[in-house]
C-alpha cells in the first residue's frame, strides 16, 4: 500500500494527523542527513505495528511531500489505526 504524506521536520513533538485532504507527519528530527526521513519511517512503523523494514520512502526523499510504501497492512487498516491512535 502507498500513502502520500506531508512531513514537518523540527516539530515540537512527533505526531501523525489526518485531515480531509492529507496525512501530516510531524517529527522532531532535523532534515539533515536523512534524520527526518528515518524518524518518519520509525514513527509510522511504530504506530502501525509493522517492522521498520516494511516501511520505506519511494518518492520525495528530499521533499516534504513523500510517498511511503508500507507492506503487511491494508490501506483501510492503516488509516483506521492512524485515525484512532493519538500521541
């Protein structure tokens, strides 16, 4: 399954928010050296309860807009989990 997300690096806390238009992922890590990308992968894997190796960035490595591929979970299940879990 692929998800299009918008990333905000250097946020005050790590969060995932879904509004009617997109998924917003905020991470405290800075974008230098791929740290923010690593934080996005780790946060999504933790929330979706899948291994980090199942989450990868397929487009937008140097952009705030990214396409993420997640294996081992359906789109409906992923969106349900992301909508219900906070923090």
